[in-house]
C-alpha cells in the first residue's frame, strides 16, 4: 500500500510502539502531538519528526490521525482534533472505548486496538501483537486492516462489544495468570525453593493450549474431583486465608466447568 | 555413572516416561511389575524387557526399585516389595507422599519426584521436567541426584515438606492457569472470537516471568487499583456469576499483594 501521512496524538507506550512500527513499515509520521512537552519531544526525536504541544498547531494535511491518549482525555481531545482536518480518517486505540465516541464529530473514523501487555521494562515485538480494527465504512475498515497487517501478523476486524469482552478475557488469561505465578513464587520462596523450578511447567502449560483446547488440557485435583488432595492443600494454606479462598473458588470453578459439559 | 539394574513397579504415565528416559540414559530395566497384565506387557514391550503381575516373581537382583503406583496402592505394595530384596534402594515418585512411608520397611530409601503435567495426548521431553530427590542417607541422595541429572536438566534436592508446597504451587501456576485460559476461551467464543487471538499474549505472559519476577510483571486494572474498569468488567459478567466471583476474588488478591509490599 502507499505510504500514509500520519499524525500521532499522544506520546505514551501505545503511541511509541505504534509509531515505531508504522515508521518501519514506511509510513510518514508527520508530527507527534502531546500536552506534555517532554514526552512529545522524546517520541518525535525517536521517530525523526516534529512535535507540538498546541492543538492549533496540529498538521492539517494528514490522511490519518491516531489518538493514543488516556481514556479520560478523549472527550476533550477529539472535537478539537477533528476540527483541524474534518475530511481525514480518525482512529483511537482504546480497547474499552466504543467506536461511537466519534459519532457526530468525524465523517471517517474507527478504532485500531493493539491488545498488548506493554511494559516499559521489556521490549515488544509488534509483529506478534494481536490488533483489532473497526471503522465507520467498509472502505475505511479495509484500509485499516491493510495498514494493521503491515505491522502485525495477527489482525482481526472486531466490533466495539467484542473488544469489551476481549479486554475482560485478556484480564483472565494474562493479568490473573501472572498473579497465579506470583502466588506460586510466594509459596515456593516461603519454603526455600526458587521460582525457576516452576518455569518448565509454566512454559508447558502455555504451549499445551497451542495444540489442545484449554478444556482438554485441564489436569489436577479439581479436574479429577479428588477432594482428599484439595482438602489437604487447603490445610497447608490454613495460615494464608486469602490464598485458600482463591484455591477454593478456582477449584469449584474448574469442577463446575468440567462436569458441566 | 555405571548402569543401574532397575525394576519398575507400576506401568502408568510416570513409570512409562521414567522408564523410557532411564533406558535412553543406558540403564538396565530388568523388569516391569504391574497388577494389570495389559499395562505391564505394553510397557515391558516398549522397553524391551520382561514383566510380571505377581509380586513373588519380582526380580531380587536389582539395585533400584522405582515405585510409580497410585498413592492409595502404596501401603499394600511397599512391604511386600521390600521383602524381595531388603538391601536394595527403594524410591517412590509421589509428590505428596512423605519419605517416611518407607520408615521401618527398608534400609535404603527415598523419593524421585518428577513434577510433571503428563497428558496422554501430548509427548513429553523428560529433559525439561523438574525432578526433586530425597533419600535416607547422604550417599543415597548423591546417587539419586546423579541418576536424575542424567534424565533431566532441572534436578533439586527437596524435603517431603517442600514437595507438598511444590505440589500446591504447581496447582496455582499450572492447573489454575490452564483454567483461566479455559475461561478466556469461553468468553471469546461467546463473542465470536477465536481463542487463538489470545495465544501471543498468553505466550508473552509466560515468557515475561523468565526475566522479571511475577510481582514486577503484574499489570492490569487490579494492579492499578482502577475500580471503574473492574466494576465495568463485573457488569459485563453479570450473567456469569461464577466467573464474576473468580474475577472479584483474584482482583482483590492482586490488590492486596501489590499494595502490601
């Protein structure tokens, strides 16, 4: 596809990772806008482009404006932004914000949502980040799908409602999973075992669901309905009532899911 | 080390995977014993050795007897087994059974516990399976550590109490984690999204804790204390009260762990 002329609105994690990936794909990042001069300058320098902290200096000649600001800043930013170039395409990058936030403001609009666990402490390979696209017209959807596929090997069209559930599902599969790793680490270190002993099993647990469905891959005392082992485990956790509660509710959830089908 | 002469007592998953790994390491599997003729024959054929279903035919000339039977069969099997060759070394492979189960029965005894998620549906690379060793004398411990290190790159000495907590920790990091993947799959499929969209994030979540501690890697609404997002997610789960309960208790557990330090 032809190179697009793009303005990045926002200079945080998402804008930074998206900006780098777009630039590598050959697009023309005209400008970075952020209310915070330091982050605007840092990102603009990294991308070899200009920046501004004033909305009335935002370039009016871009094809695409990508808004990656905090959710609670959108209401203030969007109307002022669209007025700069009403015929352009506008997208935001927020998983839990509906596409309708643009309604009545812009003519061409959409969402480009990278489902990420960006952490400043770790570099990210954008090509492995699932991206979800939604737009106001089929032509705009097609354009955004093409653009996203230049950045990531994992691109889908998804409605605003689907994005909401994607976000909840990601909390279960990533945030909550990481917390279980943290619980595991606490239990091991309290008994003088290094967390590293669990890494092969953690890896295998993640690898397994590439080949089996999670339901097929389920093992353990709750799956077998082995109440002796579960009661013994709850006794071992008697001085950690909050962990015992987690153990109990997850065991019940496994049992009800696997004995329901 | 010199090849050991080994009798396998049991012919299930653990005996099968251990037997194959021991044979590949050059040890001499003299015989397989199992009460079930079919499984005894199958494993003996796979290992190119003999089998018996009669305890009074178990070979009396082995160096090492490895017992991998169901936990509730141990009490019956162990005394009869030890009588066959009282001077040999005896180990069981059960994570949650104390080494003391051998006390008063054998002179040389121990535990060789592979912390596994063996599933019949997937082959396993034994060299990646963490193994935990315990024995009645320092010399027996040293021998079992050497033996285990021929099979696995990840071998530790661990007491019976440590093994109990290892097992609980593995339930959190593997069984419960897999269940969160299953919840994720349900939520996605209910909204016409394939589970595969979550695999890159699942992989990244597991990879991250090779480099950061799980506490450092924690992200998400509960980590940030973002009550708006959490309440919104609970609303989205209003027709799934059991999942809402899991969401609620894990969010509280994250919050209390990360705001405690």
